[in-house]
């Protein structure tokens, strides 16, 4: 079906897998959509394959595309993140009128979104950075959508976006996140949390394989069971499916023949780098990024496996207990990873003046996206009941959950260390927990050392002010802020 010019409520430019599926999702719900792609052949292929799914207006040129849109024009740009987004904005801008809305729904860095928002505003255009999660299936059937930008611009697209989003308990997984880069920021942290979740699952799998001595089909059954408890989530569900899959070629588990080098597209690194800038401890996500980096050093690992010694693994004495300990360690570490991710969003909200509603972020991640999980309801409830809590670990539900799991968590980290099985995310989450609950950490010595070698000063627990000790002179302490 082809609609007439000027009648499309929204346009999608960029018809690779994500753009094509978003356009189809919008059109299937009765909204007329103009479609465009830099390479016109892709638009033709799109129309041949899906043209009868809704009221599409295909356009070969950007001029025709813009002419096909209602005003204010609403244009979703779904092209490769980075320079292509700037290129499309440059080409589009001269064709648009004041108040038209450009929506970047790709995985752009939030700083780029801030820059583009300001540049578009100078031209009288409204720019929105919208995080979309759920991969190609989510884009088609209902993604989690994290829109950022001017609230008035959001009001112009709210109906369309909430209409195509996943719905959980009657609530669409789409809510206005905040101004300029807020939507892409939240999407970035979402992806970071996804890294941590996946790393924790991989560590559990490693322990179940090398300490509990189980094969992939047996571990698949364990994950299936875990999916009916606190851990219930899309990632646990698909872990069971991946582990249960038989390889047609070898007749063994497919996972056993997959090369152990994890790839990444960079959003985990962005999250970790941003946390470093904000000074927010983000050990779970950051260890997950490091673990992928280490997995990629396969040549070095093969050489080191022959050279570097470690303990000889021994079979677990009580396998059932160990399996349940691993489940508890996984849950406690996951709580920490989310607590850290939400603490990071809180800090970014303050730093950027975004006023993020963190409970709403958990709500819109409940459906459509990769980290969808029952657990997110607990986070929404936590913010509803405890307002602007600094760290989710301080909310009674999570305080108790981690307290209940901590004995098992400690046993797992001890066993893994004794057996030489790397558990960077389990162990760093436990260290974070132990540091966070300490009234006094050894940073007093760090300050003493900094003052010794760099005269960086320190504060005293028993008096106001900053002090410096003349360590290598007469050893006297002087107050430096008076
Ligand atoms: P890609 O990221 O593979 O980008 C391909 C699209 O970008 C094509 O339409 C291509 O046009 C267009 N493009 C490029 Br490349 N350079 C361009 C330029 N200079 N001017 C205009 N168009 C240009 O597509 P995708 O996998 O559909 O992802 C789109 C966005 O969604 C990305 O930001 C991605 O990170 C994000 N995302 C992807 C997923 C996923 O599961 N794939 C999930 C969530 C978010 P052409 O046909 O003419 O080459």
C-alpha cells in the first residue's frame, strides 16, 4: 500500500534491520510512515518485502522524503551511530522548517546527542536522542524506548512511540527520560548493565562446568530452574536455550564448539569510562568489559595456559549445595551490578541537571529489552517507597536479599579462588559490598602517602580544615586552609 505525499505522520530514514523493523512496527499500528534509505535499492527491497504491511510512502531522495511528511515533520534517523548520523542531519537540515523534529534512535553517545541537540536548536530544529533496546525482534514487536530531548518535542511523538513499545502490566515501556542526552545516557547504562548480567551468567556457567563438573545440557536444566525464581529474566531464559542446543555437526552441545572470544560494540566501555569520569564505582560493568578484553587475548591465553601454573581442580564435595551457592552468588552480584548502574545514573542526573526518575527507568526496562526481568519490579518499588535513595543496597528488600545470600556468595568466591576459576564480577561485587558497608576504609593511609610525596594535604577526623605534615623536614603538621 502506498500513501499520498504529505500524509505520513512520521518518517524513518535508514532501513537496515533496526530502521526497517521500527518502520514496520509503526505502520502495522495504523500510522502512515515515509521510508527512505541512503542507498535507494534498500528502500525498494523494503517495499517489495513489507510494503503491504501498512501505509508506507517510499522516497528515493531526501527531498521527496521530507515532502511526504506532515508538519511538524517527525523524522526517525536509524543509521549507523557516529559520523553517519551527522551526515544525515547535515543533509536533512536545509530541507526542514522551524520546529521540525529529528529523532536519532540509534546507539549514539550521549555527548554527541548533547552536541547535536544544541546545533539543531541553533537552526530552529528540535532534536531528540532516543534509546531503543530489544534488537531486531524488539524493534518489530515492541522495544523498550528511552526518549530524551525537549518535552514539547516528545509530546509530538509520544503517541507513536508509546504505541510501538513493549507493554508490561498495561504500561508501555516508554517514558520521557529527560532533556538532551538523557535518553541515550540511560540506554548506554542499560547496555552496560547487560554486559554485567551476561558476565555474571558466564561466571556461573564456568563454575558449574569446572567446579561442579556438569556438562552443558545439565547446566541448561539448572538455568531453566533458576528462571522460575528471583533470577527470572530473559537472559537466564535464553542461557538455558543456548546451553541446551545441540550442534548438528558434532552431535555435542553447540556452546562447546563456539570460539571463546567475546566481541563488543563499545557501549560497555562508554559506560565504564563515564563512571570513571563521574567517580562512581562501577565494578560489575567494568569487570565485564575487561573480561571481554581478556577473552579476546586468545593467542596469549593459549601460550600462558602452557606456562603459568595454577591449582589442580578437584570435584565439589557436595554438588547440590555448590549449585545453590552459585545461584545465590549470582543473585547477590546482580543486585550489586544494578545498584551500581542506578547509582551512576543518579550521579549523571545530578551532574547534567536531568532530573531522572530512576524508578521509571526500571519500569521501562521490564519489557522489550535484553535485561527485562521480574527483578526490575523490585527496583521500581524501591524508588517508589524510598524516593531519592543513594544506593539500592540501602533499600530493605535488597539489604535483606544480599544479607541472605552473602554466606553462599563468600563460599563461591573462596572456592573459585582456591580452584583457580576466574570470577572477576562475582568477586569485585563482593568487594564493593564489603567496602560500601565499611565505616572506615584504608583511604586514610592513601591520604597520608599522597601528602608525603606530593603535599596533597589531608583532613583530620578530630578537627576542621586541611593539613600538611612536613614529613621530610621537621615532621610538624601545619594547617593549610587558613
Ligand atoms: P547499521 O548500524 O548497520 O547501519 C546501517 C544503516 O546506516 C544503513 O541504512 C546505511 O545506509 C546507513 N548509513 C551509513 Br552505514 N552511513 C550513512 C550515511 N553516511 N548517510 C546515510 N545513511 C548511512 O544498522 P542497524 O543495525 O539497523 O542499526 C541502526 C542503529 O540502531 C545503530 O545506531 C545501532 O547501534 C542501533 N541499534 C542496533 C541494534 C541491533 O540489534 N542491531 C539494537 C539497538 C540499537 P546504506 O544502506 O545506504 O548503507
